[in-house]
C-alpha cells in the first residue's frame, strides 16, 4: 500500500486482551533519508465512531530502505471493525534556544 513517499507491506493485526497491535514494514521510496509519522486509527465504521488512535515516529529511514514497525494501542475495543494507518513525513519540532542574561 503506497502512501506519499512510503510503501507499507506485510501488515498484520492482532489483539490479545486489551492490547491491539499492528505490525509491518515501511519502505522509503525516495532516494533521500526521511523520517515517517505513522498514525493508527481504529474505528467502528457501522457506527461511524473513532475508538482510538496511536502515533509513532520512525526516524532516519535511508532512501529505498525498509524498516519494521509496531504500533500498539491499549484498551478494550470490542467494537473495532476498521483499522487504518496514515503515513506522513515527520519533521521534528524546532529546538527552542533559551537565552539567559548574566546576573550582576
């Protein structure tokens, strides 16, 4: 499944008690090193209800390289009938520089 600069494959969904997990592989389909943000959305499509989300960041995926990933969400979600993964480029928040004034 291709999304933007990435391809997801070998997706597997498992639930054990209150642990819901999606595993798979992500490939950076560009020639440049990139970081990806993956967001898991679990919902009940019949009720049009979002039941939970979880987000992870996979940093520094080299161009044309593949990495394994795992996204977990804990909770009792017996109504889940739809899983969706959204992938975007991740840009780290700018670092804030703190300036201090010397005391006299």
